[in-house]
C-alpha cells in the first residue's frame, strides 16, 4: 500500500467506539499518522490505496482469524481530528471487537484515553473548546432541552458570538501598542474618544454573549441548592432569610422539631456567575425515624394514610438531596446532639452552616462525625450565620457561588441519574462560560475607565490583553492544561 503520510507528526490511537455489550454492529476508531500502515498489515489480500475518502468492504485478520469488515476512510485534513481517521465496522460481538482492538495495538496503535479523539480535534483546530464541550453535552443529553442546549454549543453559537469581541480587542490592542512606538501619522492613530467608543461597543458584545449563554441553559433549570439538617436546626429560618419571595412562600418556623413537613422552593440570588439558583427546604432528617414510629402508631390507630404520606415526603426529600447541585448542611451549635451519623445522599459539594449564631454561643471546635466523613473534595467551608441578624448570609452566598462554579471531579455523577448528570454538566460548563465573560467584561471596563481618566496607553493595552485572555479560557486559546484535562476526562473512551 502507499507510503505513510506525516508519520512523525505523533502517535496513532485506537479505541472501541461502541458501548459495551452485543449489538448488530461494533465500531473501532483509529486516528493518527500510522493508520495507513496499520490497515495495510491488517487487510487480507490486496490492500486498498486509500488516496481519498472511501467506504470499502473487505476482510481483516485479527490475529486469531479472518472477519468481515466495513472500512470508512477519512484522510487528513478532512476528518474529525484533522488526522488520518479510519472507522472499522464489524459484527458487534464483544470477543471479535476485543480481538481486533488488541491486534491494532500489536500493530503499533496506542490505546486512546477518554475524549482523546475530540481532544485531538480541538488541538488540531477542528473544534474550539466550546464545540468540544457541545460534543460532550450532546453525548450526555437525555431530554430535548438538554439536546437543544448542547446543540447550540456544538453548532458554534457561542464561538461566533465571541469572535466579534475577540477580534475587536485584538484590533484595539494592536493600535494602542503601535501608538507607543510610532508617531501618530505612521500608525493611523485613533483618538481616545474613538477608542472609548469602540470599547463600549465591545462591552455590548460581551453582554450579548452573556445573555445568549444564560438563555441557552435556562430551559435546563436553575442550579439546585438543598437545605439539610436535623429538625429545628434552623433550616426554615435560614430559608426565609435567603429567599425574599418564592413560589413556596415563607416557611413555618417553630421551636418544635419536625415543623416543616412539606418541600418549599424559592429563588436565591447569588453573586458572580452563579446568578439565581433554586433553594429547597425539606423536612429534617430525623423525621425518618419519626415516620417509622408514626407509621406503626398510625396503623394501630387507623391513621396509616398520614404516616404513609410522611414516608413519601421523606422519600421525596432524599431524592432532592441526591439530585442537588449543592447541599447546605445546617447545624445548630447549641443542640445537645448537633447531628446524626447519617450523611446526605448524592455527590454534591457541601457547605456547613452553623445556624442561630445570634445567641453568641461558641461554635464547637470540631465538626460532627458525620460531617467529618464527607470527602475533602466535597466539603466546603463552615460559615457562621444568623437568620435574625443577617450575620454571615453574604459570606454564605459567596461560598455557595464559589462551590457551584467549582468543576465537578471527573468520574463522579452530579445528581442521582443520567438526566441529573446531564443537567449538572450543562450548568457547570455554562457557569464557567459566564464567569469568564464577566471577568472579561470587568477587565475591559476597568481598562476603559483608566483610559478615560487619562491613563497610559500601555496600561490600556494590558487591560485589553487580559480581557482577551479571559475569553480565551472559553474558546480554549488560553485555557490551562488543568481545565482541558478536566473537560476531556469527562468523555467516554472512543469519543
């Protein structure tokens, strides 16, 4: 067969691209400079020339025997990764797929990591980071709203919106820097008032991108923050203090344990990119035991339906905790037993909230054993609060905003199921976009204010560079390796 093109460009990767289990057809994917050579050694009989894009039927030897195969050949650069790419379609027998995959590795391919094909597409300029995130979001999507939100990214909606401010920032910066070294008549000097006018227009473009991104994920739902804790730990008072108005109305606050029996929902406004979230107040956890006792007593007294309703309420509460994006674990520091050993279900991050601190009683030096058992990666700060005086509520809002913006560790599922996982992923990526847009807007606004106040051109140019760098975290141009690794690790093998 023909010579290998670009063999020094890098490694060739291989993966089984179809889900585990039997099926009518299985797919293996190859990408890299050794594709032609590997296929030539794999093919039974005269190997095809593979000069152009092709779909061919043939037989291959997997080292254990021959099997039929449909080859889809996509030569560089007109392929997903912009490298030579081959898809091998075979009968969907797991042993056959495994044998052929192992043969590809024997012939010089390397095992692909999670998302490595899409990462190569990004690194080779086929996709920007927003489109790569669209691929991931579309793979995870389980509802029409999730699919539409993912497709909006994959089709380049955010990429196109960002192209205008990115080009404008680059142009303004180039003119500002040129003015430092050359006479005005040699650089097409732009007056400050024109620079300011152009900069204000770019602020409008950033606002447009921010509004588009907010609207993109709005149908998916707001981030969910759930209150958790023992009965009468102060959850309802905290709910009322954080939610001024909401569809659930004010929560009933009473000294008797277990007063809250229904689930209340309201809107809580957080600072920064997190924006508005849905706050949920649920019955205290100790009501689990009360439900069981009430069920027995109710059955004996002929009131089993009420106990059954209480059990259903507790089941619904557990589902809320499992599906939450953030848990506020409310603890009364003066309670004789601040908490029970059981930790909340789910994998959401936690913020520990000391309540009723207006009493000025000392907060215990150690966390409850159940709270201490939460992994460090999921446990946020402990915040002292008072729903009566407002102590710590602003700090709690800042901590919640930071926790919701923190990337979800790879390999964990936000929420209790695939639908919740997909929604959590969309909200996480969108929070990253909005945070970077707000940061870019802040950098540009500060640079314009400085220029308007008579600041130097070099300081103005540096502010423009910083604004561009913030946007580059969205497109991937200036995204740190840690962020890229986190995103692509969320993909499955073969994508």
